[in-house]
């Protein structure tokens, strides 16, 4: 189990697969946290009206704290299960398409 901080309510969640979008145990907001060799991506739910603003706020906060390896992104695929399924086949790692553009 890994611990991940919810980007919405800041509560600590425990997850065995934080890289898969799932709801926060406290506020129910969907997010994922993907760790690569030199980067941590926090994926926000684009169905949240404030997702883009939150992403900017988080980035500014991490910059302030010197957490330069962290990046907040908004998942553009949420709400379209079919696209997500075909993405999974194309990318067996289960990582979102955005990661491949970094
Ligand atoms: Zn939460």
C-alpha cells in the first residue's frame, strides 16, 4: 500500500495502485498519482469544475516548497469509458496518454 495525499481535501489515502484514477476515501474526488523516475504526476478529474485552477494552485504551491518533480495535470479522458479502454490496450502500462507527451 502506498500513501497519497488527496489534491482536493489533502487527506491521506491508502492505495495499492495510486496510478489508477479512483475516488478519495474522504471527499470522493477522483485523482491519481503517477510516479516515474524523475517526476510525480498528480492527475485531477476534469469533471471537477475547478480542476484546472486547482492544478495551477498545486503547481504554484509545489514550486514554493521546492517540490519541482511534482506536476499536476487534468485527465482529459474521464467520462469516456470507451476511450479509456482502448487506451489501456495501446498502453499496457496503464499510464495515461499524457505521460507519453512529457
Ligand atoms: Zn479528498
